[in-house]
């Protein structure tokens, strides 16, 4: 972020009115740095939540996988033995109990697909059936199966709590699916003492959200 302040100031002069911080590609430290830079440029920030999307965690290593390779993976927040080899972690640990043997796990849009072969107390074993690459913060879906996810991740909530009182004028709700998601965010904003006029922007990105537009 070296030189970010002059860039932010120049963008403000060119007409920028706000900067959106994408939490899917952030850490607490990077959010702090960005907020400081924006404050120096006197430009308010917006927070864009991770939302209800299954992703590889930001701590996942970049790795290539070939057909027939066996791997183990788990979820952030679940406990697993130090001697167990974990290839990568996913967010949204509530998805763990919704997975089944034979499920096909697709990672991002580069073709990587795993087939689940075993599920233990906190570790999922799988076999590669289509080769590809794991990268941090990449979208993951279960082919042909809907997984119910919380509308906000633990990281979303930690950022909202940690930076309450800063010049954050709006919150983007990624993958908002229903009115209940927006009401829940507003309850968190009240809990963390955000100004009443903090703008909430629902990002309509799913079929469920389209179906629930009237609400």
C-alpha cells in the first residue's frame, strides 16, 4: 500500500466518492491500512462482506492437483489433529455437516473437481476427478446440491466490530438472499453502534435473491 494515500487523493479529485473494501480479499491488518489511507485522503470507505459464498480460505496455498490424487480438507474453526495433513481449508464451517459421500466439490472456474470419499469428525477426504489448481479466496460449490450458508462469515463480523466508529458510510451485503439477511446486518450495526444513516446495499447475485426481491 505504499503510495496509496496520493492515489486515493487523486481519485477523489477525479470524482471518486467512496472506496469499497472487499473482505473476501482482505485481512484485519489490510483493512486497517486501507482505512487509514482513505481517512488521510478524506474519502469514506465502504465494506463489502464475504457473505454466503463458500470459498477457499485466504491461508490456502497455491497447489496443483492431478486426476486420482487423494486429498484431505477441512473448514476454518473446526479442530483437527496436528498430524493430519490438510491440503486446504474452506470458510463457512456450517457447510461441513451438509456434505455427503459422493458429493462433487468444484473449485472456482478452472476445472478442479473433487469427489468426497470419506468424512470423519472434522476432516473430509476426497479424490481428484478433474485436474486443476487451488488458490486462496476462490469460490467453491457442490455440484447439483444446495448448501445453506450463514449470510455473514465470522470474519465479516470481526471486521464490523473491530472498525466500528471509523468513517465507514456503507455496507455491501454480498450474496444477500432474503430480507432477513438485511435485518440481521442492521441488528449487528446497532449492536456495534454504527450511525443510523449507514447505508446498506444488497448485492443481488443469486436466483434466491431474485425470487425474494419483493421482500
